[in-house]
C-alpha cells in the first residue's frame, strides 16, 4: 500500500460521492431518478458558438500547444466584455489570464501566496474548491459563517485581529454557490476598505454573473473603486454560455497577482485547446441573446420549484441569481438523512447542505438542471411524499 500524503488527508468528496453512489444504485435498480444534485448545465451552447468550434477544428494547424495566458483575440474579447457589461477597464496584456475553467485558478492561487500556517478566509457554506486549494498550499482555514441572520454575508467585524494579522487571502462568491445569495454593492465597498486595511487579497468568484433574474444585475467586484489594488476576479463561460465541459475560464484584476498565477501555470500546463478559445471568442463577441434565454430558462425553473414547494408549506427563498435553490430541510432530519430519504422515496437527488460546510447543515441544495417538465414531476413526487 502507498500511503497518501498529509495534504490528501485534508481533502474529501465523501458526501458528494456517497450521494452519487446512492443515485447510481437507484438507477441500476430501475428507478427513474431526477438528478438535481450536480450543477452541470443541461442546455447546449448557442449555434454560433458551436459553429466557431467546428470551423476551427477543421484546421489541421490548430492542434499544437497554445500560450497558457490565452491568445490575444481571447484576451481582448474578455476585456471588451468586461467594459461593456460592468464598465471595468482591463489591460489585456497584464490584467487578464485564461484558465482551464475558473476552478483551475481557484485551486492554484493559494500556491502563489501561501506559506504553511498562513490563514485563508473562506465562506461557510462554500464551494469545495474554496477550501481544497488553500489546504493543498498548507494554509490554515478560517471559516466565515454565512447565515440568514446576516443575509448570507460574512460578518467582517467578527473576525479576530490575531487571525487578520495572519490572513493572506479572502475568498468570496456572489451570486453564490450553494446559497444562491447575492451581495449589495455597499458590502463590496466595505470589503475593499477592509482588505486594504489588513493587506488581504480578495479572490472573487463571479462565475454566476449572468444567471440573474427579475431584472437583478450584480456588480463586478472590480467595479468598486480601488478594488484592483487588492483583488482578482474569476469568471467562466461554463454557466453563462453552457460550455461547462469546454473548461474555459479566466481571471482578471491585479496585475502583480495575475503575473504570479501565470508564472505558476506556465510550469503546470500549456493552455486551452485553440479551437475552444475560438469558441469562447465567438461566445463573448457574438449575440448575447443566448445568455438572456438561458437566464430566462433558469428563472422559469426556479419558479416551478419555489411555487410548487410553497403549495405544501415548504417555504424557500426565491433567489435572484445562480442555478440553485437553497432550501431548509422540511422534516426533523439532518440534511444528509433527508437527502437519502428523498432519493429513496421520490427518486429525486439533491445535495445535503452539510457537504458545503458546517453552516450548511439544515439545508439542501437543489440544482435547476432539468427541463421544466422534469422539475414539475419532481415537485409532484415530493408533494405526494411529504403530504400523502
């Protein structure tokens, strides 16, 4: 037997794996399972994106290594997209770097700044890479509770000064996964001032920037005056353009930090397959009607879940963004036990809130990744189970 390293011992996907194994067992037994657990888009990219990929694949010269940073056309497309949508000015040469999915950058950024024992401030509940990346780098985690009482925003005043003196990075994510929460501009302004006071790098995960509903529009963190001094922002084409499997993301912001991450990545990989970069350019520069259509689809799906649950007294927040519903457990069970019961009794698979941290206990995350008919079927099954 080869013993795993100490850093591996800190990493776990136990709950996710358990739920998926149980889902597979139910499917193998012949049950029709409605999978609302994994947040993978079920829609396809727009035709003009697919056509750009097809055209580029046909060229036999497009199969070599690419620059890790990204081709100039892609970097310029990202800069123009940010300027158009958020009024943020970016230098394509120094303030943008492509990523093999935004998770690539979130996983590696701590290796650029963290020495063993340094502190990284992470949200709880939070997406698993927020803790995995820092742990691999040898960081000590300080978990910032996100609770309904504080509108799912971290209470910065509750963090002890001794922690703040050792903190190097703060990770934030709005619109949020798994909570589907949003952050007002006033809070982002507080974070900029706070990060400057304590010399903390803010890593802002903005992957759900375009999955927004009811005329809500989120602020890029970099649109806050002074944010570039202390922040980088991660974004992705995975959710906005339904390109999750393409693994095209990017990081923008502080030029010094971008250069550090670029140097690290130049030792790890050779960048994104060129045809995928051409598809990304088509996505960012082409018609954005497909983005509006995708957001409208998720909004309709959200309403099916929220309104359907309300009819049986299961009251859940109506999120303004993301592709998730964060729902309190409606029975006297732990989030894990409820998830198991739900799967076995209704054939609906979700993720227990405890998979995202201790503060997620008592909730489940429902991913809106099935067509409306299937979501309506899920609501019908759950109604029959909870209200026989």
